[in-house]
C-alpha cells in the first residue's frame, strides 16, 4: 500500500505535490460538469414539462449528493490520517467500512424516497400533470442511487492515498458514458428503445454502475480496502468515526442552496430580469471557481496525512500556499471576466436589461471569488483536521451572518449594485475571520493542553 504518491504527501515539495494532485482533478471535474450540461440539454429537448419535472427533482437529488459528499469527506479524513500515522491495516479496514456504510445509507434513503415519492414532490409544488413525469425519472434514479454513492466514496479513498489521476479518469468515464447513453435511450436511436424521461434516468444509473465497477476494481488491485464483509462489532466504531465528520460536512454542503434560494428571492424583488441575470451569473461562478473546487478536494488528503504524521508546519504551509495561489488565480479570472463581460452577456440573453445586469454581476462579484476560495479551502482543511463542527459553524457564519445579510443591506442602500457589492464585502470579512479561525485551530491542536476529544 506504500507508494510514491502516498509518501510524497509527507515528504515531497508542497507546491509540486499539490499541483500534481490538483491538475488531474481539475480536468476530471471540468469534464463531468460539461457532460452534466449535455444531460440537461437532452432533457430540455423533450419539452418544457419534462425540463420542469427534472428541475423539481433537484432538492431530492441534491440531498443524496450532499450525503455522498459528506461521506467522501469523512472517509478521506480518517483514511488519510491513518496513512499519515503509518497504519495501513487500519486504513484498509476504514476503506471497506466506508463503502458498506455508503451502501446501507443509500438503500435506506432510496426506500424512503420510493415510499414518499408522490407526496414529497406535491409538497414541493409539483402539479398533478408533472408528478407522473417526475415518477418516471425518479423511481429509476432511486433504484440505482447506490451506484452514485460508491464511486464518490471510492474516489475519496483514492484521494486519501494521494492518487488523484484515477479519480479524475473515473469521473470523466462516467460523464462520457452518460453523455453517450442519453440521446440513445431518451430518443431511441438505432437499436435502443425510446424511453424518454426513463431513458435519462437509466443513462445516469448505467454511468454510475460503470464508475462503481472501475473504482472497486482499482481499490482491490491497489489493496486500498479489505476484501469481503466486516463483523458489526468491528465496523461500528469506524462508522461512528466517519459519520462524525460526514454529517456536519453534508449539512454544511446543503446550506449553500438554501442561501442561494434566499438571495434569489431578494433578487426577485427587482424583477424577472434581475433573477435571470443572477441565475446566469451563479452558473458562470461554478465554472470560474473550478480551480478552487478542485483544490478543495486535493488539499484535504494532504492536510490529513500530515496531521496524522504530526507535521503541522507542512499543514499550515500547504494551506498558506494554496490560499496565496487562489487569491492570485481568481484575481486573474476577475480581470478576464470583466473584459469579456459584454460578450458573455450577449451570448446568454437578447434582453438589453438582462445583458446590463449580467455585465454588472461580472464587474463586481468575481472580485470576491479569491476571498470566497480562501473560505472554501479553510472549510475543507478543518474537515481534514477532524474538526467538522468548526467547519459547519464556518459555513453557517459565512452564509447567514455575512453573505445574505450583507447582500440584503447592500441592496437596501444602493439597489442591485449595492447587493453585489455586499456579497464582496461579506467575502472580505469572512475570509479574514476564516484565516484567523484556521490558525487558531491549528495552534490549539499543537498545544499540550488541547482537548483531544475534539480532534480524535
């Protein structure tokens, strides 16, 4: 199980190691996001009702995905720490337990989804005409959701061992499989049956199954997990370790769409054009911050392994180097977006007012993306240090103490420009607090009187 990749996290040059880990993940995430856009495009070709039906599934599917992300964070943190201490047998046991835990939780959630399906979506506001379309999609989606969870957790095991190329390839392979199967199964091209909404769901499930087979094969070949079944008395303590980090991490991840829903409601008071422009801006933001997202998945294994080995100086240096890089990178992205704002705005809308608001968004909000990146990296690093509750409070603080209130106050003072400026000011204040928060957390962990109950 010892490999150059694993050893490099503890001994090789920090900047080179993070670069080597992050670039493949960046390519994988970009590929996956691109294929997700293709998925939405094909569903939209079925009609407005079908597109609306898929839109209604977002809160439910995001809940599943948030749990998967949380489990991935918990899995990566405990395995990377075990590897950092040199306990490879513990790491293999943790890996197998994390996969079984993912299966159990997803089966329970899927069963609840099946039983409460129609009532759930009617409560979300779906009409009687749309509920049958949602049912066509979601019942297949729920039946195969366990195959969504396994690759996400399996990739976290690989990243914990310092391997990021294979997770990126597995992500890209799943996305490519989905993009190929979508038109074949939705529209019935060639020998395939025309399945419509069911075809879209089936394409997703088959792509997840592809990822599941690949990741399990790689994990077994590399001896990163034990084989077979673990007795409950052995697995239960591991489940507790994972869930202690996973549940707060999943909860923090679910706070973002709640905050975005509140901001969208605030934007709605300025008219439909403002909502349309804000929606475009938020979608562009995910692409503009892609490097931040990639680094937030590769920095935690580095932090956890070095934390396990007791190399606290390397932990802080990696965090500081990552923050400095993101601040400079996102500043360059801001300049690029500001220059291209008129071109981007005209590509997304023919409405002059919407174009002006998109340009305004791109001239103001991206100025704070580097600061936002600092906050995201702090959050992921706290999870990697086994401080999930602190990471959760950081997310709550960011969104509901600073971001939403500052945006509202800015809007009251200066309309839409003030709202956008309020978002930037919120990121500035929260970034300073985050940096201080991380320093204090790391200092406490090195202090001989630290409460070990918080970080074990």
